[in-house]
């Protein structure tokens, strides 16, 4: 192809795929009510203000689309399709939930964006599989695990969606922290004390990202 | 939360989720060998040079991760998981393939990026479901369907992966254009004559995106 700029758009045509510097995946994990989403949102806003390209993946943009439930999929795609691909809360479904989110986060990372994710993601193995996939393509610094470590008493006292109460009443089975395990990260890049104010926690994350050279954009 | 800048990062903390202008989804469709990926890559490179945030979703970054085959998933996730979530080429699998890609493209669009996708996507219904999802959240201009209309004789003569030959020999079943249908878009935003040079086709796409105000970034 010609490399001369065209008159109309001043674009130089290149044959090869363009090279982009990778972003990274900032993976928040912790109990429901631990403050994951709140801190991740504050980090996202701070990065936006610093002109660093970032995006937050959380229940709001994942649960109704990519990882929709069988109930959401069935009217459009039929019962058999919905049963196969729709995600509930069984072990296999949770594993696929985290797998798909990890893949999307990796694509954002490859695009040069800092992908922030805020999901309970209670299983060490699932989180480590995402870490392996992301760091295998990029480097060690491309996956930053953030453990939002908040005592369950605080999480339960917040209970913004009333989920802990429902779990205590037996209306929700397999609720992490009540009747399903949470496997805390063993060597998270960032360990946050979730009882601290959100501004302080977000700053800790920003400072870490700076220290590993991810905020040069 | 305080809105005072902190000394350390000069960041103003906001409580609410930040508002981003949406990008859009530029959906290339056409036969294998039609030139979808080549044109999409050229558009991606041009946008990059114009400092417009864009990213190309294609087989390279989707097929080995998000939409991996059962064969790829099985060693890590087990046979039952792989059979359920892994994607082959059956009708249901193709439908889920396009659904997941559409959801990822919509997330990129929501993040303010121009998501380019290059997949055969032979079924009108599947493409229209993505269009509906993207435009329902955003507006009519958020989904741009690009029909790369290349005579099958040209596609077959290119045959970069030898797929047409294998299909002709009966080694691939359900190959679009040979023994599976391709449903051409009825009202694509952009109709490209795939026999033309790639620079000209890419320019047509860039000009269209300009005309609808998507290149202001």
C-alpha cells in the first residue's frame, strides 16, 4: 500500500496492524459490601481526570449483557440456548462468569486501556487463571490484584441490597461469606483495609499504578 | 466525599460515576476472503493516526479467549464445562458467538471507543440483535453496519487460509457461501464494493464516520 498521505484525510496508510502499548487489568476482589465498586469507581474517576484511559467492568455492564441470566436470554434466544449459555449461580456458572470477564478485561488491556473489574470473584483458582492469561500475553505488571479486605460485620451492616439479610434468612443459597467460602488472595499486589475512607483507598491504588509505570499515558 | 484536590495526585474526587461520550460499533460483515479484516485494520490504523480511540475485534483476539472452542477450554476447565460453554460451528454456537462479540463491542462503545468488528456474521437476525442492543442503549448512530460486498469468485481466488478449497472438497461443512447461506444486509449504513482497493474502501468508512460526527475526538 502507498504510504503517501491522501489529500482528503491526511492519513498515512500502513499495511501492518498498529502496535499499542498495553494497559493493565486492575482486579478488585472482596465480599459483597466490601466497597469494591465504590473504590473502583473512585479510581476510574481519578484516572479519567488524569487523562489515563480506563474503564470499569462491574455488574451493571456485564450482568445484563455478556453474562446475562437464562431468564434474560430465553425470550430472545429460546429455552435451550438460554439454559446452555445463560449464567446462574451454580459452580460452573460462576467459573464461566469470571472467565468471560477476564477475557474482556484482557481485550481492554490489549487495547491500551486500564480495565478495572469489581466482582466478588471468591475463588483463588478463577482469579489466578485470569492472572495467568493476562500476564502470559503481556507481562507480570499487567495484572494487579486488589484485595478489598473489609470485616464481614462491616459488609453486613452496610448491606445496600439487603442480600446478607436474605442469606441469613436462608432465602439465598451459596452466598459468599455466609454459606459459601471466600478465598482471600495470598499475595495480592494491593491489600486495602476496607474500613478506611474510600478516598484513601483509591489513592493507594493510584499510587501503586504510578509506581509500576502504568500512569504514563 | 471531598471535592478538594489532594496534594499528592491533584485529583478531585467525585462521588458519581463519570459520564463518557459513547463511541460506536462499526460492524463489518461479508464472506470469508471478502476483505473485512483488511479494511477494518486499515480503518483502525487511520483512526489511531487521527487520535480517535478505536479497537478491532476479530478472530485473533476473540477465538482463543472469550469464544474459545471446547478443545481449548477442556484442559483447564474440564469436559462438561467445555462442552457447555465452548463454541463450535453449530447454529446455536454461531448465535452465541455473535451475541458475545456484540456485547463486548457494546461495552467498548460505552467506554467511548470506536469498536470495529470483523466477522462473517452471516445471519441478518444475529446482526440485527446486536444493532438493537447497541442503539437501545445509545442512539441510532451508534451502530454502523458495513457490508463488504465481494463476489464469491474473488473471495475464493484469494482463499488465504485454503478454506474454500476444503469446503469444495467437503472437508468443511456449513461453510458460508458454499454450503451455508450468507444473508446480505438489506440496509447497511455502508455498502463497500470489495473489488476496489483497500485504501479507497477504508476512506469510505472514515468519511462516513466523519459525516455522522463520530470523529470529533
